């Protein structure tokens, strides 16, 4: 029999906030020692109370707007109770009854054409800590406890692994370009719910849930394996399918049962009385909307219209910092295509040469704007502009004073340029002779000598005109 694959995703995304969701501990990073980023609140000391991080609400609403959701103006938190050593309070603060966003939709472009995936809801919650197993002991690291997450739950609308990966890539680009999350390794984790049904059937089959997957490649492999397992179970009665939670083993490429699927009742959910309901009024919502970055599709279209290449667009939309830098200098008045070249070729080139990554770019939009402007209004030529850019990217100098200090300003005193031209003619009699004999190429050699003398800062048109004049 032919079967149709049915998949629904629950995706957890770590938000890019400066502090945790319910306390003021800073965001953790791989550079931290275990338990560096903890306080009495996020390590579950008795009597500590959560304080809501406003930014989390704003980022969750922004994500909801990007995914075309309804934004619920009244939203509350619930306690999800379970015991595990990485959960110091023995409950996770999450949203069950009044999630912040519902009823969204995202359109995917796949090899099969356009597909709409419905978003059931987005809710806010805190992350758990981490257990580290070593030898005879297990250790607990609370750096990650109370790190803010949003969980995006789709309807069971995916029909192939390809669609799932397309969706995840789209979320990643969207969230990066929107400043919602950097989506680094491990900051985006999925629970993949899978079932199969005979083609044409309206009814869903028994579903299993593969927990906590973060590599897209592994997700694809897990889906393929699990779908085949379901089909074999139905076709050959190899086993009875039960609704359960499974894990994917990367080495064997197989999934293994972890536990029977918990139901809502297992978690004894109840409203968290320590957190007031959050009311999102019109004024606040409008403010969030006004600050929302342009939707990804819209942005890509704008970049395309500006003549930016597809490869450069890919780089831009996958890096919020870089696309924001571009948008900022464009808003200041730079041409988008020209500015994209300055950023993606020149700035990134300097970083690469220094063995750095794109994320290490710290040039301010003001400084970049000043450099581009100096080149465009003819204050310096592009070679000199590039020289200034290198100094700014590497040492964060002020471009205008650096240009003056280094004498890169090409509006040199006319008498200086004239002296340089006269000197070049005097010192290169062979080239002069060649020129007189009709070798136009000789002019290029003389021009090069002048440019060298002016350290690349001369105005090519002025030098050329002067040379021709003197030679005649
Ligand atoms: P639960 O409350 O048990 O977690 P939800 O209704 O929240 O169940 O669904 C969890 C995820 O499972 C959703 O992404 C949903 O789309 C998906 N899902 C539900 N039923 C199926 C099914 N039969 N096959 C595949 N995925 C499913
Ligand atoms: Mg669920
Ligand atoms: Zn804390």
C-alpha cells in the first residue's frame, strides 16, 4: 500500500536577550564555566520569585507577527510539574492556557511548489539546565536554566522530510534577520511528531515523537527511518505502533523508545500565581510592530530590486547584524548595491584576511557611511577608501581624521600634483620617448609613477589630464 507521511513540529528557540527570562542573570555562552550564570532565583532557592523580562514578550510577539499569528492581548504563565535534577524548582514555567500567539501560517517554497504550514501556537517558556555525565558522577550545570525560549508548534501539515528542513531553514533565516535568535548550534531544538496513513485517508495514524533534535541532517535521517518503521509495522505487522516518545541515535541511524507519551494530566499543570497576567495593549503592540524588521520575503524582494546578487542576499538574510548594518547605511542615503559590496566584499574580506568571521565585524554604520560618502563625493578615490576601511575595521579609527592624517585626501593642492607629474616626466625619459613615438601605453607607465608618488591617493582624471597637457 502507498502511505502518506504526516509530520508536526514543536521547535524550541533560544531568544537573544541580554538576561534570562525571570531573573537578571546574563545570557550564558560556551565560554562560561559551569554555574557561572546563576543566582538564587534560577537555581531554585526557596522563596525566590520570578520577574518577567519584558524583552522576551517583545521578541515572542515579533516572531508571531513574522509567522502571521494572532497576538493574544491577554497571556499567562503556568507551571509544568516534573522532577528531574536539571530542573531545580521541579517545575518549568511555560504557557498552557493562554499562549502569546496562535493561528499563524508560513508559506514554503519546495520542489513540489508552494505549501502553507499552519502554526498552532507560539508560547514562551524557560529552558532547563544541563546534566554532565562524567565517570562515577553526574554533574548539574544551571547556566541554561531560565534561559528564555519560544516554542513554535505547527499543525500536522508537513508531508515530507524536505518540507520540514525547508521550514526549519526559513525559521532560522527569519529569526536571525529579525534579531530574535542567532539560532547557533543547539539554540534551535525540535520535537518531531510523525505518523503515516494510507494515501487518500482522512484519518491520522498513530504518532510517535522524536525528542530534542538539533541537526537538520539528523532530523532528515530520523524522519526517513521512523516513517519506514511505521510503514513496516503496518504492512508486515512487525510490531504494534504505540504513541510514544523516542530518541534518535546518530550512530546507528535508528530511533529507540524512551517512554510512553505523557499526557497533560501527568504534568499537573496549574497557573503560576507568582506571575501576573500580561496585557498587551494597543500602544505596546504598535511599538513592537513599528520596530519589527521587514518580513523576510519583503526584504529579499527589496534586495533583489536593488540589484544585489542572490549569493549576497543569502549572506545578508542569514546574519542580522550584517543586514542591519546595510539597512542602516541605506537609510542614511547610500545606494544598496554599492553598500552591499562595501560590506560583503570589502569588510568581510578584511576580516577573512585576519582569520576572523563575519560576526566579528564591529564597524559602526556612521563610520561606514562616512567612508562610502568620501569615495562617492570624490574626496578620496576607491583605493584610498579601501585603505581607510581596513584601518577602521582593524583598529576602529575615525575615518575622516585618519584620511587627513594619512594625506589620502585626493583634492591635493594642484601645485603638488603638478610637481609630481613634472617629476615623473623628468625621471622617465624612455616612457616619454615611447609616448612621442605613438605608444599610448607609455602614458600608463607615467600615470603609475605619479600614483605611486601620491601613495594611490591622486584623482586619476586630474593626473591624466595634466600628464597629457605637459607631454604635449
Ligand atoms: P500534545 O499535547 O500531545 O503534545 P499537540 O496537539 O500539542 O499534542 O501536538 C503536538 C505536535 O504533534 C503538533 O506539532 C502536532 O502537529 C503534531 N501531531 C499531532 N497529531 C499528529 C499526527 N497524527 N501525526 C503527526 N503529527 C501529529
Ligand atoms: Mg505538545
Ligand atoms: Zn538567575
